């Protein structure tokens, strides 16, 4: 819980519930009774939807192939890994086994800060990318797409900002003008 709250504060995440963040930052290798795999599955979908909607609205002249290429760049693992390292996500993950017998301890004469620098944390391959996606899943469960957009922006993902979609992409309905060539046809049909 301490790591989850520290992550929320340090990364500028929205108020995602503690339990969801703890789950999002617990990797399967920690041998805990839960892990981030379920949230990662949900977060993967949130990432794809948020990225797709943003790119669709940002690049209205792009065709499907161009949008697909841009989206695949935004959601690929190397992009997620770069953002995770940039924000220092690994500091908040629970990768240690949950067995108190295996925890490192400090003996007399050693400084706590010095000891924490000597403890190596081994993380499985892809765990940072999975935790990025799990964070999005936790945000979505805690507050819907608005929280997910805020969390993604805090993690450095390009979702177009934190403004909710309902405000960002709302369009005023403009009166449709009929091209002059169809004006006569409308008059004849008595239909507009």
C-alpha cells in the first residue's frame, strides 16, 4: 500500500483505489495470491481504445493504414518500456516474494540507505510494460475512461491530454447546407 500511494503521489496519478494500484504493481513472480495479469488485460484494451480515439480525432485526413501504423507505434512494448523507465515506474513495483523469510535485513552498523542501494531487484522481462497497462486498467476500474486518460497522460502516453472525451471531441451540429445543384430537386420533391 505504501508503494501504491507513493506511486500515486510521485507519478501524479488520479485517485486510483489503493487495492487496484497494489494489484497493478504486483508482478506474477512475487508469488502473491494475486498479480497484475487481469488488470493488464483490461489495461491493454484501454490503451488501444484511448490511443485509437485520440489518433482518429487528431489525424482526420489519415486513412486506415496510416492510423494503424501510428497506433501500433504508440502501443508497442518498446514505447511502453521507454515511458515506464522515463517516469521511474520500476521503483513502485512489488517483485519480491511475499515470504518474510526471504526479505533482506540490515544488521547493526549498516546504514538503511546504503543497504537499499545494495539490494538488487530482479524483474521479469516485460513486467514494466505490463504494469503500465495494468495501471490503465486500475484507473479505468476506479474512475472510468476519464481516470484512464489522466493516468495515461501522467505516465507519458499520448492520449491527447486529460480533458474528458465528452468535452474534447464534442462537435456542435452545424446546419447542413444543400449544394445548389440539389436545391431545385428539393423544391420539386417538396422535401428538405
